[in-house]
C-alpha cells in the first residue's frame, strides 16, 4: 500500500504484507510424506500374500477373487487416505465405505475358507479398516474401529470353523484377526494425528501472523488519530483567531496565519513519520506544544512536575495521553483553566490533565480515550476519565515503570 503525503510516496511495507498461506512448501512436503506413508503401507503389506501366487497354483477362481480384492483394497485405501488428509471430513459412513468393507470382508472370509495360507490375506480388512476409520471425524472413529475389529474377528472365526478339514483354532484365529485390525487402525490414526498436529500448529502460526498485522494496523490508526486530531484542532483554532482579527488587528492576524501554516507543515511532517513508523513522542515537547496551544486559546494553563520524571520507555505513551487530553479540552469544553500534573511514586508513573468548563460527558467516552485505555492496558496501566458535578473534567493515565513495582 502506498500513501502520498505532500507529494512524497511512503510505502507501508510492514502493514501491507499478508501472512504466509498455511499450505506453504514445508506443509506440502509433510502432507506428501504422510499421504505416501499411508498409501505405501498397503503396497508393502500386500507383497507377501501376492508373492504366494508366484510360488503355487491356487486355481483361476481363487487367484481372480483375491487379486481383485487386493486391487480394490489399494484403490479404496488410497481414496480414503486422501479424504482423511482433507477437511472437512465426512460426518458418517458412506455407501462407498459400506460397499468397500463388504467386498473386502467377503474376500477375507473366502481366503480363510479356501486358501492354504490365509494368514497373509488378513492385511486386506486391516488396511481398508484403517483407511475407513481415518476418513471420519475423531468422534466417530473409535466406535467404527471397534465394530470393524469385531466384524473381522467374527468372519475369520466363522470361516475357520467352516473351512473343510480345518486345522485352524477358530478362537485363536478370531483373536489374531481382531488384533491385526486394531494394530493397523492404531498405526494409521497415529500417522494422521501427527499430520493434524502439524497442520494445527501451522494454522496457529498463520493466525498469529494475522493478529500481529491487525495489531500493528490498530496501533498505526491510533497514532494517526492522535496526530491528526491534535493538529487539526489547533489549525481550526488558529484559523478562527486569524479570521476574527482581520480588519481589527492585521498584524496579529498575519502572525496567526503564519502559525497556522507552520502547524500544517508540522502536521505533514509528523504524519509522514507516523506512516513510516519512526515517530517517537517526547513528553516534554508534547506538553510544551499543548501549553502554547491552550494559552493561545485563552485558557490559563499550569504544569506541575517535569516530563523528565517519566522514564523514556513511557514517554511515547504519556505523550499520546497529553495529545488526547489537549484535543478534548479544546473540542469538548469551555475551559478557562487547565492543569497538567506529572507524578512518579512507588514505581508508578502518572500524568493528570484537569480542566474546568466541561460541557458533556461524551469526552469521557470517546474513541480516542478508548484507544488510550487499550494502549495503557498493554503495559498493565490504566486510563481514568471523570467529569465532576462542578464542570471539572480529569483525564489521568498511570503505568508501572519498567523494572519497578506498583504500590
């Protein structure tokens, strides 16, 4: 974003930059690693049962059924793993899930019933069960995992009983089936949990970056409000004085007009500094300027204490308080007297601005004072604005001195 003030371009580089997208190169790498870990597991685990076909002839029917089942398992696991890596995830089991599980469970039962070495084919229901569980929200995973574990164990046990000339212990085989499915589901869930943690951490980093940018923009808006409000009010005052003096005291009118021009030039300079982020308020300068402006408006002004009492880290903060207080006196009161009081007591720095002739309680609730409260709050300070029944108004800010302790 580029701002042009008095013909000079000023680039707000630190506030125009947007946070890095969550799906950066690093996240894409981790996502690819997790996805391939889930998919390659099916290829590696299917190697032992498929290698059986190269060692023995199990008949065309058995070979065709189990090869098709293996292919369906790989395709569906890949699809469900991809779904699991994306959000939002499914809310319930779909027809595709049910059909895939049914086909694989039938193939598993057939392998136990007909295949000489059925143990290797346990990977079919285990691989697909893990992928189906992953593709659902966390709340629904464990109920489905228990159901699939019980179903796999039951099919394995029943098929072992029905197997012709079976030498398999159905209870042992059912337990082995349930254990294998549980193990695969846990491995898959842990892998996806790792991905979710990394994705959540990256999202939190992106959110923190967005909040930092928003905070900087709010700080910039508050500083710009302070500077522009202060100078514009002073310019209006000088212009009104010059207008009244024209024809009655031309020399004084010219003097105020010259001061008005100088104020406008200072406003441009300070605005450029705010935009560039280089403006550091000096409390002594702010009080001197405030006293000069208030006295020019015919308001008797006194200062109690010295600005040097306020530590350098708090000078900018209290300078903003003085600017806001001076603007409120000029804009929201018919004041005849104003006092600035600077105190440092027991680790607390305090600046109070008191004036008479307050015309409305709105000066205690304006946007400028609300902004001050937020800025003081970041340093564990506070801002108090009170209007008295006698027309007096007090704006006070206090903050703990860095390295000191509050009373």
